[in-house]
């Protein structure tokens, strides 16, 4: 989506606020969940949007993805995006799961490189 960059930047700020709320909820509810982040190319929004949910270790991530927590994180993402005025047909396509343990193992803890 090209066009008004200022409006897109404002939308991204609102999305960050709403995702921060989702993160706080998940930290209270989901064992081992640590934090979340997002990446987006505003020139290719919303197709490029990716929300990454990060767990402390691979074991907690696997446990969460094997149970109801995966659906909960997707639902929290969908709600946060909706609250920010972003509607996606398939929210799950925009959601990724990772762990701090895997980042250290595969990228020496360099999240910028890992998330590229």
C-alpha cells in the first residue's frame, strides 16, 4: 500500500500500542512466553506484516504450539490488529513463533539478523 506515509506511520504506532497490550495479556497467561515484535514494509502493507511471538526456550514454545495457546496468540494478534483498525483475511499467515534459545543457537542472539 503506497500513498500517505504519514497515515501509515500513524497506523503502525497504533498497531504497536495494541500489540503491546496483547503482549502483556499473553505474558500473564502463557507459560514461557517472553515478548513479541513485528516487522512490516510500509510500501507493502499489510501483505508484509509479520508478528513474531517469542518464547524463552524451545520447550515452552513447543508446549504452547501443541495446545490451545497457539490459537490464543493468534486470537490476541487478530484482536490487537482489529483494535488498530487493521483487518486481515488470514491473521495466522502473518504470525510466527520463535524462541530466545533458537536465536542464540542459530544467530548468536542477533535478533535483527534473525528477523530479516
